[in-house]
C-alpha cells in the first residue's frame, strides 16, 4: 500500500465527546511542513505512532481516535475511555 501525504503530518489523535464534538486534538496547535510525501507499507508491516498526552478531561465517556492522514485513505482506530 502506498500512502500519499500533502504535508509533513502523518497521523493525528483526537479525543471526542460525541462523533461531532472533539474536546482535544493532538494536531490542533501544531504546524506541519507543506510538502508532498509518500510512504510505502509492505504486507504484514505495522505502522505504530506514539504520543504521550495529558489533556484535562471532565468526568464522562470519550472516544480516542487515531488516524493516518494520507490522502484518499481512511485508516483509523479508536477506543472508548471513561474518566471518573
């Protein structure tokens, strides 16, 4: 699989209260180089991106979403968390 990118950004993480309401986004205050890029993913290869974050969240149920921001691709994973 070949992933085409429109900037230096390769991934993003967000915390959602609802599908339409993001309460935090990793990329929100970041700037990325404006350059085309490409990555090739081989069969059985795994892409792993790590970030350590500490957003202040109120009590409630949230969905954490991680996604690859390649053009014309929808590659994402999510997990539900409960903050008490």
